[in-house]
């Protein structure tokens, strides 16, 4: 969170998307020719959702505690899991994951603000849209081409808002380099792995797996930072893991569309 007060929420989003776009473009070297109108539409949609999702999340963080923000945001993937699967087992695993996430949310519910909740709910809806858009891009483009194009579009969308929010902080090389490191760890690598995963998993299963994020964060805090885990948090981690394993097991036989040749 060192960059947050210096760059502002939208400045953070801009740095993440711009550096991720540059890295992915250098790696994938996507062609601008040979793509259908539908494929271009999917890439542009993914880019727009990436900019919107990240922007709303950071705006929510300015208003709400991290645990509360993440708990509200994860409602998007869980709702998608239930809607996409349309099975009783999906309700079960999504419900277990939600209970686990609520157990991990920590304090801060007494500090809710209307703008913060609206931003977090918008991020939740955007996250569900990101999963669907990323799955489409994974089907319609080879390798990382679609993600590179989408990230470039998202970066362009974020530029005017990010520059206005960050202002003179963009002239500090140390902050810009730190932003590049954050982009690699929080955008480039995760979004790449998620695109690959969505070529092998249904959006319903993937949505429930997203609930593992807060559980991993709690475990990392315990192992790396020595943070205390309450009995309720331990139960929450167990429920999220059980829900994720159950969702993967239930969806193991569902066909997933492969990317185009």
C-alpha cells in the first residue's frame, strides 16, 4: 500500500495496466491482422472490464477496510458460479465459500460508507464480467495475443484518469519502478495464469476458486508475518478449501471450449 497515498487509486490502476501491457506486448507480440470482428470485440470488452474492475476496487479501498472490500468483491465470482452452473451443487459450494469468506473478512463492517459499498459492488460485478470476457478471449485468440491486446486497450482507457489522479508523483522514478514491480506481481502474472486456467475450467468452477484468494492471504499473513489466526478464521479457510475442491470435483466432466487453432 506504499504507492496508494502517493499515486492515488486511479494512478495505481494506470501503472498496473500500462506496465502489464508493455510486458505482455513484448512477450506475445500479437498480430493486429487476421482477427474477426467478434474476436476484437471480446478483446476490447476484456480491456474495458480490466480497467473498470481495478479502478472500482481501488476506489473502494479508499473508503473501506481491505477485508471488507475483498469480501464484497468476491460476491461477483460466487454469483457467477451459481448462475453459470445452474445446479444444486453449485449453490452448495458457493454458499460454503461465502461463509468462509465472511469468516475471513475481519472487522471493519461498522465503517461502511455508501460510496465504498457501491464501488465494491461495482468491482464484484466487473470481476464476474472479467471472468466471462477472459474465457472468451482465451477461446478466440492463440497463446497470450488476446490478453496483450486487451491489456493495451485497458491501459489506454486508464491513462487520462491515472495521470490526473497521480499528478506529479509520476515524475518520481522510485515510485514508477515500484509500480512496475506491482504490475508484474499483481496483474501480468495473475491475469496470464487465469487466462490459461479458463481454457481448462468452466467459469462456474473458476468463480468458486477465486474465493481461495482471501484464504491464501490469511495463511501468508500467518506464515510470513506472524499474524494470529483466530479459530473462526481457521474454520473459514477450511470451508473455502472444501468449497473449491468440491467445485473442481463437480465440474471435472464438464466440457470446456478450446482456443481456436
